[in-house]
């Protein structure tokens, strides 16, 4: 099965791996490695201990690094449901990845 890629040639899997690294780095998660972050598991409020302050830091990173905006709570719940939903949102909305 071919990997889903963007016009820039970046695959969903590559983006997910990059996001894992950024999450661990930006949030300074104790005793968490990128491999500990489940792709389809609950991202916020789950076992990783990511809370609302952490989510705000992620929103800022998304705007700065990917040019995407999360401007309301409902959208935030949808986007931050899992790492896969976050990557999908970036691929769909980011000028860097969208066709």
C-alpha cells in the first residue's frame, strides 16, 4: 500500500514522526519518548499527561511551524483527539503541505 504523500513529497508517516519529536521536545514530557506517543490513542488528557496549558503550546507551535490556526475549542477537541487527527489537519490546512 502506497503512503499518502503531499505535493511537497512528505508522507503522513513522516509528519507523524516529526510531530512526535516536536511534542516531546516542546512539552518536556518526563520519561516520554517519541515512540511512547500512540498514533491513534488519546492525545490530550490521556496517559501522556498533556493538559490545557500543553495544548496551548501545541497550538502556538502549529501556527508557527505549519501556518495552521486552531481558533475555537470545538476544533481543538477534534484536531487534538489523536496524533493522526493532528497530522491530518496539518496536511489538509497547512500551506506547506496542502496542494
